[in-house]
C-alpha cells in the first residue's frame, strides 16, 4: 500500500457475540465477521482485509477504527472520551505549572519547605520536581509514568477518530461549560450534547475534504 489507510469496523451485539462489518479502501463491498470480545475485533478485521486483498497480514499497514452501531451508545462513549481527555490534559497542565513555579521559586532562593508550604505539597515532592526539571522531564502531580501512558492512550484514540485538529477548541469550550456549574451535577445529556458537537465537526470536515 502506498499510504496508510483506515478501515472502519462497525460492531453490533448479536446474542453473546459481536457482529462486525468491515469497510474501507480496496474492498469491493462491506464484509462481515464476528468475535466474542471487542478486543479481538481489530485482529479479526485485519485478517479479513488481508484475505480479501490477497495479501499477507503483515503487509496491512492501516488503522482500524471501531465504532458501535448503536448511535446513542457511540455518542455517549465519544463524549466520555472527551471528558477523560480534558481531565487528563488539565492534570498535565497543572503538573507542568507546578514544576515551573517550583523551579522559579528555587531560583529566587526559596527553601524546599517554604516552596512546599506555599504550593501545598511536601518538601520531598519539591525536591523530586526540581530533580526532574534538571533532567528536562515533566512530572505529573502523582506518578509521571502511568499518567503519561494514560494521556498517550487517550490521544491515540482521538488520532484514530481523526479529531486531532478540533480537540483543543472543543475541550476548552467544554471546560468553560463545566466551570459555569457544579461538575458533580454534569448529566449524561450534556455528555451526549458534546458528542453531537464532535460528530457535527467530523461531518463538516469530511464534507470539506
């Protein structure tokens, strides 16, 4: 293949199984298969595409986007992913700001315990942040490893959904909406509304392409 293609897997429940419909570049029509668990869907779809295109599985250099046939569920899932990504990005920004402030205060001569007191963190955490700043790494407020992996995983999901260009603006808008009220009162209909905004933007982008 001359470029990286994208194949769409549409999954719908069929008793204890998931019925899959696979479509994409090079396929003469949509093809059907099934799996027991959704985690098996991409492997099954990849095998199917390789068979239909008379290629070895290792030659399939493509992305496989999975969506649920139930529009209501798909919208709910998509909106929830946005919410999770927003929370992760905000946490990352907070960690970066904390580290920058710790470094700045240290340069001004503040001792570790005073910096910790002003920022509400332990003096041990201050030392850790300064060490990471010297190494040129950015820590999360908890554990940089798992946090970084979670952020990367969510971003990968949005890359597969081809929403990369609109994500930042949507997240800012969403966070402003949440800030107007109590986040604990965020209802499912608001998440669904956000999902619909995502879908409208995606449709507009596909129309313009």
